[in-house]
C-alpha cells in the first residue's frame, strides 16, 4: 500500500521558494499543453490517413500518442495542480491512480518507442 502521509510534510518535502514552484508549475502546464495539442494532432492525422507509412508503424504511433496523452493527464497535470495549490488537493484515490497507473503508462510508452525503433531498423 502506498503511504502518502509519509511524504505529506510540507516542511521536509515541499518547494519553499514560490518562484521555483511557479516555474515548475508553468513547465508542467507547458508540457500538458504541448502534449494535448501535439498528440491530438497526431491522432487526428493518423485517423484521416495523412501518414503514408506502413500501417503497423502508424498504429504504433497512435499507441505512443495515446500513452503520452494518458501520462500527461494522469501524471503531469496532477503535478501541476499540486504545485499551484502547494499541496495535494486531488484526494486519496487520484493519488493512488497517479502513482500506479502513471508508472505503467510510462513503461508502456517506452516499450512502444523501443518497438518502433527496432521496427524501423
């Protein structure tokens, strides 16, 4: 079981400098914006048939885009919200989802990228 209360102490584990915290939050929001717009564009173009590539590669690119969207939604966006709020305000359930689901999404995305690189060679 995840013991989130162990790391809930702001004095020991929080970012105390507001400038640094807002810089990290801005970076996370930029990553979310670029991920949502870029991956949505990739998915739309691949569904429309704009890519003139092997059908397997297009499918792998779609899976990478979905993995990236899920990672941005379940890892990066909650991190940006918690940085802006200066605490975890999203509840215990989303804390568990972020910890476990985010890890599996990251590994899945890396395996898709590895497969596409092996397939191209």
